[in-house]
């Protein structure tokens, strides 16, 4: 049933784009811009916060000995 729902969604999309003939659909598909799958390599992604240069991790800090 999942495959049928996919086909129905495509047909509804074509209808909403007013693509009613095979020729219109072919023209539309040939002139679509390709989807960009990944971000350009020039962008950098930062996660979290920057760690200060003098930071030292002490796993026992605050524990009683």
C-alpha cells in the first residue's frame, strides 16, 4: 500500500502544478533544478562552545578523597 500512496502523491503534485499531459510533465522534469543533497564544502559547522586554550579537564575535581 505504501507504493500506491507514493504514486498517488506524485499524481497529486502534478495536478497541483497543472501538469495534465505527458508532454507537460516531461518538460517540467527536464527543466527542474537538481536538488542539492549536501551543504557546500565551504561551510563549516560549529557544534557546542569553544573551549578556552588554558582549560584542563580534571575528572576528580570536587570529589572527596
